[in-house]
């Protein structure tokens, strides 16, 4: 599968306020299914919850324009976990929001 970017916008509480996926994939959620859900509870694999929360809080409260990058397993609609490279950045239009861009990563077997 080709690499792609899926974009989520989270508010201060981690609720998904916007979502963009540039293609249809049956194992991925639709915008209607994710809006208003808590990013950490709904999409982040339990093993990566703490790491993802740490990066989210750093991005939200560090007041630096540094982009946070890390790998995280996300829960898919089909019940599987998939590894993504995440890029967190503060929303320049609303500094109370974090934009998370997700890029698929091929895992080494």
C-alpha cells in the first residue's frame, strides 16, 4: 500500500473536532464515526496511550512551534492495530487545537 496522510484535529480535551482521510479504506473510520470521540480512548492502542498523551500535552502546552514526531499503533475499524508515524503540531489558526498527521509505516517482520 502507498503511504498516505490522514489528518485529525483535536481540542484541548483530546476530542476529535475534524478528520480528513483522502481515500476510502474499509478498515478505517469515516468522519461521522470519529467526530466528537476521544482520540486516546477511541483510536490509540492501549500500549501507546501514555506515549501519545505525552506528545499531545507537550505539543499543546510547550508554546514552541516544534513538531512532535513519534510512532504509535492505532486501532482500526476491523479490530486490528496498525503502526503509524504521527506528526503533532499546534493549529496555527487556533492554538487550543493540535493537528495530528498520520502516515502509515511498514513494520519489520
